[in-house]
């Protein structure tokens, strides 16, 4: 019987090379770049091992005048950068995949903090990101130089072993795209004015690259065909369409998406699988060359439909390839239920936006392939036949029990609630967070396939229960709860009025009502004027605001930060969150902290000038710190000292409240480290500089 997904495994010719299948890992940033080349090579190599037919770099700087620091990207300034990139191509080729490199000059997007050379732009304008300096206007000699630098980088990329050279004109992050855009390009020479002129620079880059390396390397274009800006930018009905028509047969491959990055990598809270198809669907009608597109595809059915419906020839992915590097192989083997589906949270993106190694909520091994020697599908077998009790079935406990079971240990997992999942199973019922349930569902599916792992929901455990059970090895994953006294970074002591009856925390929605199996009371039904004080600064304050505003409450969102949901900048969501809440009629007070709560109003104080003001409030919700539920752990520590237990460990939010990705990582780390001795004080390998 044929695999219904066989079409995904057909080879695709791309100029002088052939992709072994239709799975194409598009370029994506990772916080490793030129700083950690061995870690980067291992990360990309694992994806090739997992069946991705094409594996690409992140954007790779071609010259010191396109220095993207503090972001840590790829670098190909001179021949000295070739060996580091060759590590990646060797790792990718070892598994029969093609290696692609995205060459870029970032124009006014480059700050040049390391090179300290003037940034280059189409005119002398401020560089991106509110920095207090400007670009130097490109003259014709500069344009010739950029073309020369790009050609030289392509030749170096060929020497490094790359099969596909990508000319980058997407995300509003590249000089080639800046030339295309009317709002940037005010030139009056042959590179400005008409669309044909504004397309000239990109055309020349493609032609130069094909002339230099086209005999053995495919030359691709990565283009944003729609910016979702209407007449202010490129659109699929306007100049985006026309650019593809002008250049249709010139490149060997079209990699098309929407811009900017926050649109291209929209979270699941705001965009669902395949969301880019309405914008990119026209491209194949204009060219005979293969087309790759993205849309956070996680289901093979959606991938097949995109191919059969003529939207694309290769299924592009960044985030799904991060969540499950072995997604293609699992589809090939018919193991669809084993796919670790991306939840669209964009924690992976924070590796780039926070200049740190990439991480993933679903895949705790991401970024740790070389540093810790972790593989997403393989794990060291058990050393001895131990039995382990894991208390708490949230994300940390589920991952810990699953990974211990994969190692071959006998594991008993207990959960106090009737439905496992902890914070995830509660939070996924909030607006826009439904796909986060995949964190729980995938782990429950895997545990169900491990006969040595037993799950007991509805089983709260006290210290006496644990000791009576007879287990010698105990891992505590009992989570955390939101504080009711309002203490947080901007309120360092209990908030006056926090114990009034109209004051609530997120747990009044999360721990009640949503869990139909708990038979607890429904969450409070609020009306009138509700004040939400967000001193957490991620998603919780915003989603509760959205929930209550959608129920007709008049909501005021207060935060001491300069933006609402401040930390969501790093997941590319902040603008969307604020726009949605504005449309719902929410009132915002930024740079204000809560000073006191009274029966019918709250007192705010400005963190800028200290001025106080009172606003009406029928109800108040405090989104501040969380308290670890670590009582069980501390109650068991004397038993460890007395020898009644052989090992005791606390993980996840019970150890230190954090984001869900860290809870999963904590559980996985505990499973990996059980009965294993750390080799050094530093728990992972470092990429030291050889000064000899």
C-alpha cells in the first residue's frame, strides 16, 4: 500500500542540483552563528539526519559594512570564515541533504557595532531600531562594491561546500529589499523610480551569483511578496506580483514569504497553519522554477495539499523543523502521532532577539546537540534497574517521566489533578493558546507507548505518602501558583488591599472552571470596570485582558513597563497584542505601578514622576510573581539526609517559576542526568578560542 504522503519524498531539481525530497528548512536565526560554529553545525546536521532535504543557514553577513551585532548571525567576510561554515556543510552532506546559504547585506538595518564602519543606505537615514546614527548614502561605486562583495561571498560559499546560494530580499532586513521599496528608494538614477529600475540591483545580484557559481550551485531568491501594508508596501496584488513577473525565470528557485519577520513568523495566537498561502499562491503561475513557501506546516496532510494545489513545490519550514528535526522521517515511516508538533510560541525566536542559543518549548534538545551531546530521538539507556517516582504531571513532570521511560527506567508519575498537564492544560484554554496543548498531548502519547511508565492522575501526594510508597528515587515537579499579595519586581512588599474580596489572580481562572474533571467552582464572572495589573510582562496579562474584554468588561491594563506585554517583543508579538487589545477598547496605563487597592478604586503611581492617581475598579486581577509549590520537596529533604531516600530532586516551576520551555528543559535535564555524573563544573562544552 502506498504511503499517502509519497509526494513529499519526490526529488526536486533545483538548477544544477537536486533536492532529495520536498522538505526544505528555510534560513532561520539561532543565536549561534559565527560565535558557536560547532554547535551550529551539529544543529543543522541533526535536521539533515531527520530527513530535511535542504538545510539552510541563517542570514550570513557578506562584509563588515553589514555587521548585524548585537545579533549573532552567520559571517562570510573573508576566507577566514570558510572553515566554520564548512563544518555545517559537512554535517548536512553526511546525511545526503543539500546545504543552502543566505547571503545578505543588511543596508540600514546593520548597526556595524563591531566593524565601526558607516552603515550603507539608499539615502542618509537613521539606521533601524531607534539608534542615534545614520547611514552613508550609497553612490554608484558603493553599489559596484556591494555587488563585488556579494560575488566574492558566493565564491567563498561554494568553496565551503554549499549547494544553494540565496540572494536575500525579504523581511525588510536586506539592502536588496530596500532597493525594491518606494518608501526607501528615492534615487533618481537607474536604480530608482520605476519598478524595473528598483528591481535592477536584485537582478544584478542574481546574475552576478549565477555567473560566479551557477555551474555547480543553484541560485535562489528569497523574496517577501507581501508586507501586509497595503499601498504603502509590496503586495501580492501589486508590486510583489510584478517583481516575480520581472524576474520569473532568472533564479533557480523562488523562496517566497511575507514581511516583516513578525508577519512571516506569526505566533499561533494570531495565525494558523498555512496562513501564508493566500499571499504566495500566485508565484507558481508566473515561473517554471520550483517554489518554496512557509506557513508553519506541522501536519503532512496540509503539506500534501500545498503541493497538490500548486502553491509550492517544496514545503518550507523553520519552526516545525526546530520542534521536530525528524518530522520528515516520521512521515516517511508512518509515525504521524510521534511528530513533535510546533506550538507556534516563538520561544525559538528569542534566541536571536536575546542574542542567546536557540531553544524550543517542544524540543528541549534544540541548541544542545553539540554542547551537551543531546539528540532529539536518542538518549542514553539506563545504568541500573531503578524505580523512580515523579510527583507532578505538568510539563516538567511529563517530560521527565517520558525521557526516563525512554531510557528504560520504571517510572511512576502521579498528578494531583484528574487531568494531567499542569499549567499547560489550563492555559491552553485561554484565547489564542489552543495549540499549546500539544506540549501535553505529545508527551501523553509517548508515555502511552512506554509500558514501564505508569501514570496516576487524581493522586495528590504528601511527604508521608511518598515515604510510604517505598520509592528510593523521587523527583518533585509540583509546579507553582500565582501570588495573591501582589509582590513582584516593582512591588516589593504585600500590596495594601490585596486581600479584599474583589481581588483575584490568574489562578481563579486557571485552577477553576476550565478543568471540567475537577468538579470545582466556576471562575468569577466579572462585570463593570476591571483593572489588571501586569507585573509578569509576558502573555498572561494580555490574554486575561482579551478574555474579559471579550466578555464585555471595561478593562484597564496597568504595567510598570514602557510597553504592555513587554517581554513579548522577543517573541515578535507585542505589536499584535497591543493592536488587538486596542480594538477591544482596553485602556492602558504604562510606566505605572499599583500602589494600593481600595473597595471601589485603585491608586496608581507613575514610575516616571511619582504622581499618583485613582481609577475606578469593580474588580482587580494581580498578575505578578508565582510561588513555587516546593513544600513537598522541602518536607522530603530530611528523609534524604536520613537515608530513607537515595535521591531527591526538584524540577520545573517548583524549583524556580519560569516559562514553559524552561519547565520542559528542566524535566528533560533531570532525566538525562539521573545516575550520570557531570564531567566538569560547566555542564556543557564550550567553544574555546585557540590562541596558539
